[in-house]
């Protein structure tokens, strides 16, 4: 939270989210009707395929209403993920340098990651996240569960994307893999928790950057502690 006090950092917090909101607003205005109609048709077909379900005139109306709700609900995680990838590509490198200079000025940079690796990792996380979203799609129909399902999904993608980016500059490949494997659970909870915070009014404006800062502070501290434990000294700032 202290890292958010800088006006420059706040600007980095806002522009990925504003860009994501603008992009998805344009897409929604252009494709909303088509997307809702296609989703409603798929839901109606799924209901018709259920055995022993008494069908009637209520099915098309229920499918259309559910499709509208699902499409509206899906916009929030889509905006979050778009802002996350913008932050990953354009904000995280500067953020990591800032945190490292302030807290870990003597932490050696072993450059086990790259921009190309970050892009491949992000696309893989997006593809796997899409598969998880499809697998959990029935849960999105239950109102008390869909915010939790969305947060869990975004949290999983966060730990895949931001975990790589936070360590790419300072950890070598083996260190990065070992840390992300050992801390997968806490990183997932961290990403999911901040994803839930992003649903709060105004808090969502800084949620993407808060995620990046949280992952950077946490993982650089873990890397520094591992090197100290292994006898590679160098005091943190």
C-alpha cells in the first residue's frame, strides 16, 4: 500500500484498467446482442437436452435472462484479465525495478526470464484459464458462487502471470521454478483475495497494480531469503 503513494505509481495503476474498460465497452456495444443471443441459444439447447425436464414456453425467456446475466457478470473478470495483461507487459518491469531498488538494492539480477517468455507464459495461462472457465461454467449460474468462482479463476491466472514477471529479472530459471512451485498456494490465495477486493467500489481502480506490487514484494523477499539461507549474502534495503 505504501508503494501506491507515488503519483507515478498511481498513474500506472489507472491506465491499464481505463484502457481495459474502454476496450470492453466498445466490444460490448458492438457485439452484446450477438453474444447474448448465441449464449441464450446454447443454454436453451442444454436445457432441452436434459432428460425428464418439463419444457415449456418459459425456457426461451429463462435462457435469454440467464444469458444476459452471465454476459454482464463475465465483463468484470474480462476487464480484470485485460488490465492484468497490460500491466504484465508494460507496468511490471518498471514496478519490479522500483521495488528492488527500494527494498533489495543488492539482490543480484540473474535474468532467468524474458519478454518473450512472459508473453508465452501469459498466453498459456489465458488458454488454461479459458478451459477452467468452461469447466466451472455451471457454477456461474448460482448467484452466491459466481463472485467466488471468478475470484478463484482470476487468482489462479494472477499467480501464473505475475509470478513469472515478478521474478524474471532477478531469479534464474531454476530459482523461479522452485519458488513458484513451493509458493503456489499462497500466491493463488493472494491473487484471489485481491481479485475479490477489486469488486469493491473505487478499490477496483488500483487492484491490478496492487496485485503486481503484492506479488513483487512477496516474491523478491522470498528470493532474497532463499539466497541468504544458501549463503549468498547481500543485505536488503
